[in-house]
């Protein structure tokens, strides 16, 4: 009889984990970089993106918020096409 309770508990736990992994609301689109900076001061980028800086590596932005879905929703704000929208120097 105890085996039935473990199975039921496991099934409930697995079901709740699937519900938690379900996609949420669509990513926010910002009208401008100024609007984005109010929420994400250093911009939003895809994972493993590297800021494109013409001068030196020392000036690269590395503390942007990483989110592929947010970046995709705001890709038009990535003016230098480096995978990071609205990075601040």
C-alpha cells in the first residue's frame, strides 16, 4: 500500500514541475533604449554575445541582462548587430 502513495506523490510532483516550466507571458517590447534602460540599465542580450567595441576589449559591456526571448522582442534596438540591444558604455 505504501508504494501507491509514493507513486501518486511522484506523479503530483512531476505534474507541478511541468506546470512551472510552461512558458509565461510574451517578452516585453520596449519602444526605445531609454525605456529599456529603466528596467535593464545595461541592455539585453542573447547568451554568449560579445559586445562589439572598435577600440579595446577593456570597454566591452559584460553586465547586460541575458535573455534570448527579450532580445528577440527588442532586436530592432541592437544597432550594431552584436547580439546585445541597448548596451551602455
